[in-house]
């Protein structure tokens, strides 16, 4: 595996406006047109992944392996949300994040997320055999 160095305490933020495609109805996780928990998890994973991508050579990427979140508040279509990830721990290839989604007033969801640095080719070779 190629060498890499990722500093702790990287903070990354991204905004999202809730659309119909982000709802519990579309995800199949519920019957209401509100921001789906699986959509929030994907948002948190994406922001965490993006935060460390610039520190990795092109042969490496990160994969999510664990997420522990609390979805605290519903969000309607059209609502603007911000996700922030903070890299709290780097342990060799394991990266631990605190993630939080807010609507500008309240916390919509928060928790922890773990990712691992992997070699893209080796990872996919294992998956496809």
C-alpha cells in the first residue's frame, strides 16, 4: 500500500437542500415526505470521505465500516441542511469521525463514523473473486 499521512482534526462541511429523492418514501424507510435517515447517513459518509480524499494518493480511497448516529429531528423538502465531519482519530488505516447535521437552528442528527483506507485495486479484487 502506498504511503499516506492524514492529520487529525480535519473539519469538512457541505450543504444539501432536501429534495423528493432524499425522502423516506423514496428510500423505502418510511411513508412520509421527510429527509430519510439513510439519506442522512449517506450525507455524513460523503462529507467524511471528501474530507480526507485530498490526503490520499489516487490508488487509495476510504470505505465506510461503521456508523452510529441519532436522527433527532425531521426535515422537510426544501430545507437546507449542513453536515460537518471532524476527524477525531487516525489509527493507521482506521479513521474515526464525529459527524453532525444541522438545519441552522437545531441538530438534525449526530454520531460517529469509522472509515478505513484501502487500496482500490486490491479491495475490488477481493470483492469480485
